[in-house]
C-alpha cells in the first residue's frame, strides 16, 4: 500500500498536461490526512480543475473524518462494492493525484528500507484516484478527499519486489499521459479497463531511507 508520496511542484508540467494552474499550500511529502493536488473533470461541462484534496477518502455519509485513516488506498477489484467507495465509483468521480515519486518498503535486507519509486524518465506523473465530498457536521466545512486506486503487482517487473515476502504485491495505478483525459472522462466500464499496470510508463526505484 502506498502511504506517502511527494506531490509535484512542477507547475509548468501541470499547465502543459491539464491546462490548469497548480494550487499552493501543500506539504513536500503527503501522508494520510495531508493535502495534495488533485485533478478532476466535470462530466456535465467538461471543465478540468485542480485543487487541494485530503489524502484518505471521506465518504459523504461519514460521521467524522476518522475513516480516512483506512481509505487512502482502494483496491481496484472491489472499489465498486465497498461502502466507502461505491458512491464515488457509481458517480464516476475519477481523479488524478499529481506526483513526483511515491515510497514503498523493501525487505531485501531483512528489515524495512524505504525506497523511492518514480518514472524512469524523471517526469511527474498522475495516479488514478476516487474522490468524494464530505461536509463537517459542526463547522460546515466542505472537504474534498481521495483514495489512490491499486492493482495487483505480483508480476510487475519492478513493483513485485516491495512489501514483505508472502504478502500480495500492489501498485498504485499510474495513468499514462496519453490516457489522462480518458481516465477523467471514463464510464465505469472504461475505468475498469484502465485500472491495470500494462499501460504504465517504465518505473525506476532507489533506496531512500529516512535520515
């Protein structure tokens, strides 16, 4: 599971790929409950927007935001059925979180060592997400939140090396640049077809232990 990542600060790339400005005010590294830049598209108007969203999806029916501790990753195989995600799935609330790299643990040394995963090209990239809106019952604050979608990576040439031996290998779904709009505009059938690592750009990884 991907628990933290580095949101991109490359506003030129964001403008070029999506035609929108990158918002300000997000941390250098994002963990669950932190904010990160998320791109969404209106199915009614076709307008693309980029704003800050809470990492860890809070469904509209939640009594508080504590559920977000458990909803930062969504399994693509069951997202359409799980109570936390099924409304966002049915409404086609597909987004893209904009990232420079994300982190996963490697146990090759016998202990967890953090590794940094990025595109082999070094460019920023976009990870497929589900997003939702939640209104705080006391303050009335509207919160947009998201969960990264993941797929099995047991046979992925790079991502299969992470996590503990015996655990299922998973990877966030990186949407290839040519498919960004297809994902944001997808119906549920098309979204299922895009949730695969087969079209993902080549990745590279380097050890990045905490100092």
